[in-house]
C-alpha cells in the first residue's frame, strides 16, 4: 500500500518508520538536531509548497529518508489505515 505525501510524492507504507507533527516534535532539542543532520546528509525531501506541518521518516534499503509534508500528521495517519487495523484486532 502507498501513502500520498503531497506534490505527486508517494511512499510505501511498509517503509514508514514514523509520522511526526512538526509543531510538537521540534520542541525537543534532539529532534531538531536529527532534522539538521538529515538535511546536511541530503536525506530530506521537501514535498511541501506551503507551510510544512509534518515529517515522515522512511527506511529504504538500509538508509533513511525524511519527507517534509504540508499535510498534517493526523491526516497522514488516517490515510495509512493503521489505526483502523488496530481497532479491528
């Protein structure tokens, strides 16, 4: 299954490590350091043409990629259907 992140960008849901809200997660110094290191390493893909609201961490073939999206983390989570799967179990 795939998740649309915006601007014609999709990722496989089995590659997603986490979906994070930029407003709440960047309060932490460690998260800000992680984002800075990822950007310096060239692993950040900005798919947001507007104000970014979330970032999605993906593991692809042993290396991580980080996608910055204008879509909220709650909406992305709903699109994955992950919460629905948990409620059915």
